[in-house]
């Protein structure tokens, strides 16, 4: 990943970044593709820095799956340690909020998260707990 720009935006910090790997793996069939078919920007909330909220404005690319027998024509790359399918948070932020949720649950957890500049709602914290695998 390359960071192109770091700027402040309101009270927060925005990192503009892009992935620079040449290939990506199809999530359905496992085929490796180097054929880029467009891309789009994803905004991912990350852990705070220097008391400010951090957003990563990440350019991700769509690749063509090369396998003729694969039902998926295109797929969007996932960036290790940064993106998860459909997620608007980085895995690091998600795990931090999960730990806050497990320790404090809804409203107290939301207050602590806001204090740490990773604001979220009590309901969001409870949803994170419900999505955790049972151990
Ligand atoms: Zn495929």
C-alpha cells in the first residue's frame, strides 16, 4: 500500500492510499488475476492518532477472474490488514471495539470509545458482540 496524502479534515485525519500489488486472488475459485477492471474508493475508519479520528481513503481495484468455469466475472481486491468484505472499519479498529464491547457492553463502551476518538454507538457495539463466533 502507498500513502499518497495525509491531511486533516475537520477534527480528523484522512490518509489517501492505494494498493499497489499487481495481482489479486479470486475469493470464489482462488485463481490469481492481474487484469484490473476499474476500481473505486473505500473509506475505512481506523484507530485514532494523536487524539484524532483517522479515516483511510483507500483506492481498491476490481479484477477480472481468469477462470472460465468460475461464476464470478469480477472481484474486488482485499488489502491484508486493512479491508474485510463489506466492512467500513479496519480489522484493527474492529478488534479494538470488540474488546471494548466485551469489557463494557453498550453505553459505557460507547462512552469510552468516544473518549478514545473512535466514536461508535451502543447499538453498534452490541452488534459487534453478536457477530463474534461462539467460543
Ligand atoms: Zn474466480
